[in-house]
C-alpha cells in the first residue's frame, strides 16, 4: 500500500468492487491519491470496509493500463495506436458499414456492471437510439438475471426487499447459495453482529462456509445440499410449513392471491416432496431439514439472503421463486427484519439492470413491447424504437457463429473469461467482423477485438452506483482520466459520430434524463443525492426520500404471486467418467476474474486458485495437498493445485476463478437457466486426476 504523506483534502466516493457499496474518503495530497479511508457517514458501511475497497485501488495507476486507442484490421495483426478522433470515427463507420450490409439487427452491445448508472444508460441508449435495435445485454445475464425474472414474477419488481439496516431486526437469518464473509464482507459483519445478539442462522450451501462456524457464531442448521438441488430443498421446507400448519394464512389471505397459494400449497404438500422423500436426492438429512423449516416459520422475523449459488443454475429462476414462495407463505415480507435479499456481486449490477440493459426492458423494468413506454422514449429520443426484444449475450454469440450477428460493442466486461464455455465464446467473437472493447486493460476478450477504446476507473469520473439495497450513491471524480475521457464521454463521442445529437456536459444531466423517463427514479437528482447522501429507489412523489423496505402495504404487482416451481434435475449429470460435481466461488481479497485485484498488493493474499477436494476423494485418486491435478469436464480441461479439506463434502469439488490461468470457464458447460439463460456455473460434472502441472 502506497502512503506518500499527509493528505491535504478528501473526496467522498463509492467503492467499485462489490454490491455492498461502501463509501470512502479518498484522501489526496496535491493530485495524488494517498489512501482510501472508510467513511463514517456511509449509509451502507458506517465507517467499515474490507481489504478490497480499502487497499486494492492501485490498479488505477498500473503499468498494464492502456491509455491510447488502438485499432487493427484483423485479430492476427498487431495493434496500431491511433488518435481518439480516428478510433471514434472508425468505430462509427464500422457499425454503419455492417448494418448497411447485414441489417439493423446484426450489431449490439454489452453494458458493464462496473460502470456508473449514467454510463450504462448511455450504452443502452446508443444501441436503441443509434443502432435501432434492442440487442443489449449486461453481465447480470451471467449472475442475477434469474433474480430479475423470479422477483418480478412473484413480487412485481426486480430488487431486494430490504435495506441493510433491516438485518438488525431479524430473528432468523437464512443464507442460501451465498458466502457473505468473502463476497460481501462488510454486510457479513453486520449479519454476524445480529447473530451474536441471538438471532438464529440457517445456512444452505454445499460447502461449509465460514458463517457455519466462526468466532461467536454457530449456525443453528447447515443444510449441505448436493449442488443443483436448491429447488428440492426449498420445496421440502415449504412442505413442512404447509403440512405442519405453520403457514401465515392471515398474511396470505390479505396480501397474496389465495387461489394461487392453494394450488401451490397442494403441490408442495404431496408426500413425494417431503424431507424424507427427498433426502437421498438432496443429501440433506430429513430431520435437519424439518428442524430448519420449523425454525424459519416460527422463529420470529425471518430474512433470506441469497447469492449466485441460487441464480447460476439451470433452475435459477425457479429457485428465486421458491425463495419468494417460502417468504410469502411464512409472512416474511413487508416490514423490517424480514424479506428476500439478493446479495449483488458487482458494485453496480443492480444499477445496470435498473438502467435498461436487458434486451426486453427499458430502464425501470418496462417491456419494450409496451406501447406507452415506447412512445415515452421515442418522444424523448426522436426516433422510432424496435418493439421486438433483442438478443441476449448467448444468443448474440450463437447468431455470430450462424453468420447473422457481426459487430459487438463491449463496455467494461471480459466475456471470454467470465462467460461459460470459453470455446463457444471465442468462436462467436472470432466470427464477428468488428468487436469493440472499451476497458482498462487488454483483457482476454480483447484478443478478439478490432478496436480498443481505453476506459477510465471509478476514480476518474463522476456518476452514481446502485448497491444491493437499491441505494443510489454518488461516485465523485478524484483525478482526471488518464486516458483523456471518462467512459460516458467515450460513448457520447461514438454517438455523435453516428450522427446523434448528444450534448451532455456532466453525468448529472444524464441522471436528469433517467429520472424523467423512469418512474422509480422520479425524485433522483445529483442535488437530492448531495443533500441526502443517498436515495433508495423507488424515489417518487409518494416517497421522495426513497424506500428502505418494499412491499409494505401491498406488493408492487398488487397481490403476491405463488408460483409452482417444480424440481427438475439438471441435464449435467455425474457418471463413471465424471463422478464429481464442481462448484465455484470467491475469496475475500480478490474480485471476480481478478483484472483489478491481481494488479494490486492484494494478490499476495491469493497467488493462485486451488481445487478444494474432500480427503476421501483425494485419497482415492492418490492426491496429496498441493499436488497438481488435471480437472476435466465434458467441455474442457484445466490444471491447478489441490487443496485437501473437509469444507467440501465427498463428491463435491470447489474452486475460485480469480486467476486467468485457472480457466475455470473452460470447464463449465452450456447449460443455463430455463427462463433467462443465466449459465449453470455452479454444477459441472468433472473428474480429477494427478498431473505434472501446466
Ligand atoms: Fe465494501 Fe464491498 Fe468495497 Fe469491500 S468490496 S469495501 S465490502 S463495497
């Protein structure tokens, strides 16, 4: 950590790593950032932080940053540094050339959950207004798109129901498919504080995460389910609630559709859905599951927090709806201490979804086929808009290999490293005539790019991020962009080169446009954010200071909707060739594919990804701790070192994916969520064998 002296001023800004949204005082000496100090007034963090936000900002000045635009005719040619004028003009002419030759829908773009709301809004506007189609998607496709589908269907809006303060009123906390101490450490501390005060904890996870046994905190129940059986476990819990008369019928009658509840209750009450009947399938002892269900239903305020272990499955959307069903059935919605809360991974994944990054929705989750919404945007933007939903990321890649999709604008995402089945992603990118990558570094995806537009870090721009509790917070510029432009300015330059009359002089003007076009953001402005520190959407005339708890008097959709979500086994099966199940996760000091944290001192805490394997499985394969192993699936093969531990159950192996050498996504398959195409990262049948190393 570089500390070059006493600071002479401080600028308050928001962390660019995870969805907790900690705020920091960026302490400056002259034009030099000296250190990041967690801000005591921060609503999300109250002066706390983790090792990522506090220490891992040095990547902003890392020698690997690309500061000049570059172009090349084909990907086997060397890059050629060009002026910004040439790069922008070339980008616009390539997209116009390709659309003229292959049609309006032959191009698209991907927004970033790492960039600001304003930048995300501009990318989807560029595609809708400038390219004339809805081929826009976001990296939420590969993480929380099932949250969007599941919570919109059951509750009426795609967001967590609570603020972080709510956990202080919880009596029972259920954590499913999340590892908050590594993934969301500052919120995990608040959760643990409540647990130390006496709240009870249920952990549903194939792996014995830290929360199960940590200092002064012991889970009341750990349900170590087999990967891929979330829906069966939640249905068995619902079976106990319904058949033992533990449902909150008064709440259900008042707040939900009773007929739909009755159908759902009859479904879950069937004997084949009992804990006893499903114990062999889920791997969870029936008595433990019954006890956990009883505790959740009768233990007072029950809150559910979940992560990518819920969404990144072929049944991701079904699992989100099963969680919503359980919360409604037990009356745990609409007040402090309860609720359904997705723990968002990236700093602005909530915001990227809110801003219209999905191919079927404008900002505020309004469908592109809705005439009234489309007219609103057509009037504001002065163009006719496409009423047909566009392509999702996997569909864009499929269309590219089929020859109908030819150009992609990617802002702040490394899809080659982060999306499933690397070979398929590479084939799609290789088939395109123009790939534009706007990023800080020459990432893996840039190997397939024709135009590279250097991006800017969060320290170099003004804007807003929206955290996991729907809290919109200001990001303030700490230093001038090293590349010359903030990301929003680059998108504007491309739009202007395409002939669009964009004249934004500051991101606050973009937010004013978002507020004018998005009812849930109606009262959001930079002035209001400066005055109140932050706002949780919906911020409307009825709630000008925002909404900490949602669905208080009624669900956004009116009546809460119970959805029968039946367990369907994934097509990814173990067998003699691939007898183990691989699941993946993160570690505290690193962030996602590691593009930033690996370029800071934090890399010293995690120099490599390892494969966790149970002692029995290791012994059967003649493995010792630290040995190199070959990890093979039906999709591919990679090599990494073994870590022998009983944190994973026999039959399950686990790895992080922070280092590119690990190539975890060479292993993962094409299976995805039935509703949203979110990849099934969490279940891959594999075999492990000794190896001599890479
Ligand atoms: Fe806070 Fe998350 Fe940043 Fe850590 S990574 S400082 S928990 S926002």
